[in-house]
C-alpha cells in the first residue's frame, strides 16, 4: 500500500521528487514514513521498473509505473472515478457571459486520421456538446479534444446549482425525436466511465441519427433541485449563445425523463455525450481510444469546426413505453427461482444463452471442452445446451455464475453480486483491473467487456491473460456454512476462485466490514473464448431459468 501511495504521489505531481518531499506528502496522507524508509521503498520500485532515478533530483514515475498504478488501485478507482468527475466540475472556470475560462474536455487518440478536415466532418450535423475542439499531433499520434457534457455540471455548480451526474448510457432516437434510454451505467462504483463503456463502434449509430433521424446516441443524465429549474434554463440558454449546446431535455419535478426515474423535488436533465462526434468517427471505421473528462482546455482558444450550432433533434414529445430496467432487479428475480439440489445435482439454474452460426457449432463445442479441460475453475459447471433458433442461428447455453447466489439463497444465506470485472492473471497473481457495480447498471457489465474485447481468456489459460469474473458478498456470520456449501458444489463443477475474509481487498476488490467476499469466474468466459477463436457470437447473459438436466455434459 505504501509503495502504491508513493506511485500516486509521483503521478499526481508529475515531476521528479526526492525522498524528503515524498515523506512529507506521505505524512499528509496518514503514512508515517521517514526519508530512509522512503528510499528503501523507492529502491524496490526502481528494481521493478515502476520508477527511475534522475540523479540527485530524485525519482520520477515511468510508463510502467503509471500502468501499475491503474491496475493496483482498482479498488480505489471504483470510488475515484466519480470523485474525479466532482473534482473536474469544481475546477471549471468558464464564464458563460464572456466565453472565457476552462471547460472539461474528452481526449481521444485517432491513429488513422491525418486530416483535420475529416474530423470537422463529424461535427457538421450538430450532434455534439460544442462545435469547438482541439486537434494536435504528439509522438506521431493524432489527438482530439472535445467539450465534455460534464462542463454543464461545473457551470451549474459555480452558479449555486447542485448538479448530480447519475448515469451515462445509450439514448434511442426515432424520426429525430429522443425516445428513451435503452442502456445505462451509474457513475458511482465503476472503474470505467459509463460513456467509455458504451463507446464501442457497434454500440452507437450517431451517423444514422444525423442522416436519417433514427438510431442510438451517447447521452448522460443528471438531476438538480427543482427550485433551481428556471435558473438552470437561463444558464443553458446563455451557454447556447456561446456555442455550448447539447441539452436534449429538461424534465419536470419528480417526473421520469426518457425512461429514468427522478426523485421528488428534483428534475432530470439529459445532455448528449461530448464523445458523439468521436463515436461517428468510430462508426466510419477509424480506430479511437476515447477517454472521458480527461482534461481541461481554455474554451476561447479552441477551434471552431462549423458555425452550425443547431441540433437536428426535436423536442421530446413521446412518453417512454417503460422505464429503464436495472439488471440487479432481474438478477434478484432469477436467483430467487434457482432450486438446484446439491445432493441430487438436479433442479433449475440460471443460464446465459448466446447465439452462433449453425456452421460453427462444432468449433464452439471444441472451445467449451478445451476451456473446461484446462481450467475448470474458469468455467461454471461442465455442461452446455443447444437450442435451435431457426435457419441460421443456434442458441448456446452456459451456466451463469449467479446460479451460486441462487443456491446459497435457497439455503438461507444472503449472497449478493456486487461487481462484475476483468481479472488480470499473471503467474500466481490475480487482481481486478476493471470493476463495474451491478447496482445502477441496466446491462451485465461482462457483455460490455466482451463487446470492447477487454478479455484474454486464452492468455489466462497460460497464466498471462484477462478473465471475466465477479465479486459477491455475504454476511460474515454465515461464512462457515457458505464454505461447506461451496465445497460441496465442486462435485458439480461449480468452483470459486477464492473465498476471503471480512474488511479486506480481495484481488483488489474491497469487501465491506461484517461481510466476506468470494470471487467466481464468469459463465461467459467460454463465449469470450469463442470470440477470440474467430467465432461470431451474439452475446447474451443472465437470460433465463432452465432445468440443469436439460444440459449436455462436456
């Protein structure tokens, strides 16, 4: 922990620091470490390549150290991501009357683009927070900065309006009219920002919305006190006059907005994602690495792509057919119906059902067998099912890891799925490098990880890869009973990767007091492995309850 804190200090200061300065900074953070002890820890960090000595000046963090910091502090990142947004909001200095001051920007690298004119093309339809951008080259890589929608929250806050960013997600549009959110992730308790999660090339259809009026765009959602609505509307109007637009809808007190519920005495505001032009570039085949709310830029010095500030979107006039559903509600209902009997190894379990081409069924089954034979703990059970879906497609069922929560629940033990994540495997070391809370999400995060190719299941088979896994928590009082049940489930191939203690960091995932955690591999690892083998898969998780006996044994 102390070495991680030293890395964080070096990263935050972005400078060469000596032992004395680092010792002082550590003391401010509650770590009592003298200069001699700091030098000892720094020597270890040097040996590992995380820092490098710069003569008598001290040490600086290396690129390897920055990467280690990101991975090693993932338990902190799930809280830090939202805190970072709050910090960015506080530091917005834009004066909306003079169009001067700092705004929050998204930073994206676009390695294949060498023409600024191509970038400007994606701004022309008005689907952006602002038409202003920065475009520059650094180390043979092209970068673009776009104004982030969180700038609104910063301006609101500077003007005495409490703004709470809640969700980022995908918004459905029909005939240029916003209809409802179809997916969302909460800003809190996640290591990856929501719009980053939904920014893969096949998640959005910004170009379709621009050209035909129908498709899916990135958008974010916040709430403000209803007593400040008129004040907020005046600010929004003034911001539009200086080229910061993107507000899709402002709701009424306590009324749901585009399918998202709103608390009493609050109003919801929906703003298009500042990454929308970049999503359009991605849809056109360009390779981007998008980072949201990454930095600040002086607004008055940013370039103007076009004078067109008019969004093609029309006012929201249709009432959503239904509110956005949260995946945790679906999970609780499904695991309540699990009745698998450990002794007889029979009963109902939760399944994932994905879809593959009929011509690739044999290849898919080979992947299932290979994965189970080499690392059965990376699978959930040794069974699968095939369901004929018509002419070309076959549904392939795998057992969902949430079945374990259902079995424990059926035994009178409260087992709650907390996080879905990416578990980095290196030799004997396992640690989460991404974590997304199930709470506040409308989709199983593992589906997102697969869509963004963030896994390396075959690498994990050779002890150097990335595995889908999840973190579950249980009251500590039932730990002994839980261990007995999980041990019995090994006979059916339901293995867990680890069982922890209370108030600890389990593979980097923080477990709360009075609870203990267990980590289990995701039931979609075999599906992710199929994708790695070039098998085209339509991934679906947490689909339905099925009879265990209906599945075939590998």
